[in-house]
């Protein structure tokens, strides 16, 4: 019998230890992923919007939209959709920062046609005001709004239905100070649009699932409602040195476990235009993710665990299928398939809850690439000079 050398024995033992550690990591990350998708994101399936009652009709809502560019697509197409809401106590407050006389004239003419449903104010650059930030424009709009309940939106957006204002009013009628709504990317042809819509839904699923557990930390500037009392109680916007943060750093400053509610579904959704596929989405994600460095540790941990566990799961599965014995390869493949099926099924139910459709065929591409893309964005964000987004 050939005696085994010490070197061969070392390799064998080390190989066993490596395989055990790798399979343990694979199983642990699989378990973390399943818990997140079934029991954290799964809460969205059973969430019910605030109920409508007699108070809703008596709850006034002002929608504040800052207008920076002479966007005639907004003026002629999307603004009328905001104005056509069926809610009775309702107005749209346009903060005109364009400096364009044609836009000013069109707003006057539209005011004659829509009456009290349309209000507007202008901010102009001068020797004292050299830059008008989004926070400044929204602040002016909040102060000029007729109603105490204010909803933020953007010119590239439009309500999906005529009941959107009513759905936001339901949140306020229930006595809440912050109402977080969902924004969907407008469907277009092509794979890039599907991936962008997958990314938008996945990111929204993350913060919505926190919000329905009364641990909200952000929303989307396209569809956030606040009361004037909570706004002035917080002394307005924070992080005034940043040209961003209205939908996360500011929201974190306002919300607590009892004053926030979410609305979701077709009637509560805002549609947002996509201006160029991934070429528009990735730079936008990079810019808006700059505020992540200011998140508290609990939020960073809660939002990062899904991406990190997904990345480690994929790496462990690939290494196991490449280097371990056949039985281990089969186990890794089974776990990989099982995770994909559970994630796809769960996101399909979330998409149904958010009234999304037509892009889940591309979800496996987003699911596979997202950890790498987020890692690249993280590195670029850390290497970006601190003044760039200020």
C-alpha cells in the first residue's frame, strides 16, 4: 500500500475544509436571500392602502412642481394630467424657474382655463440669488401652497390615473404627516428600458418594504407628500449644501414609526419619463446615490445586506460548480435555480401589487448584473470629488 505523503495529506484536508467553508457560505447566503425576498419584500403583497372615508373629500392637497426648463411636453401633455384629477380640494403649484417669457405667458393662459386648480409663482436670478436649487424652489412652492398637505413631483412625471390625488389624500386623511408613493418608469421598446424598469422596481421595493414596517428611510421625489406642520416643525430642508437629498436625507429627518404611510397600486402611481435608457439611468443613479454616505449605519446595513448576500451567493455558486466534486456541483446548481425561481416568483407578485408588467422577462439579467453595477457605482462615488454634486 502506497503511503500518503504529508504534502498530499495537507492538500486533501485543506480541500475538504475549503469545500466545507464554501458550501456553508453558499447555504448561508441562500438562506439570507430567501428570508429577504419572502419575509421582508413579501410584506408588500399583503399591504393595504389607507381606506377611503368621508374625511378624504375634505382633505385638501397641493402638488408642488419646480419647472427649470422650457419643457413644452410637460406644459401641453403632463401638466393637464395633473390638473385633471377628480379630487375636489386640489391644486397644482408650479414654481417657474425657467425665466422664459413664453412659459410665463402659457401659465397665465392655462390659469384662466383651469382656475383655482392651477397656481404658479416665479423665481428669478439676481445679484442676491445666483443659484436656485430644488430645495429653494420647493420651499417657495410649499409656502405658497393653498392647502396644508403638500405633494412633491417633477416635470418629467404624470399621474397614471385621475384618482392619484385622492389616493394621496387618503394618507393625509388618516392623520399621517408623510405619504410615500411609488413612481414607475414609462414603458418603451428595447431591452435597456426593461432593465431600467427592473432596477427602478427593485430599488423601490427595498424602501417600500422598510416603509410598510414603519421603518421608512426614503421615497421618490416624484411622489412624496408631507404636511406643512411637519415641514416647518423640522425647519425646512436639511443638508442645504447638497443639490440633492430631498427624497432621502430630508425624509429621514421627518419620519418616525407612527407618522408615515405608503400608497401603492395603479391608482396611486406616478409615471416617470425615461430620457435615454441605461445612458440616462446610470449617471442618474450615480448622482442620487451620493447621499448614501450620510445614511445612518442601520440604514446602510439594512439596504446593503441584500446586495452583498446576493453577490456572495453568486460567487460561491460559481466557484463551487467550477472546483468542487460532482455532488457539490449539483447542490450548487440546485440552490442557484431554487433562488432564481423564488426571487422571480416573489418579484412577480410585487410587480402585480405595484401594477407593473411587461419587463420581468429581463429580471434575471438585472438580478445577475446589479451587484457588479452597484459596486462600480460605489467606487466611482467614492472617487468623485466631494464638491461635484454640491
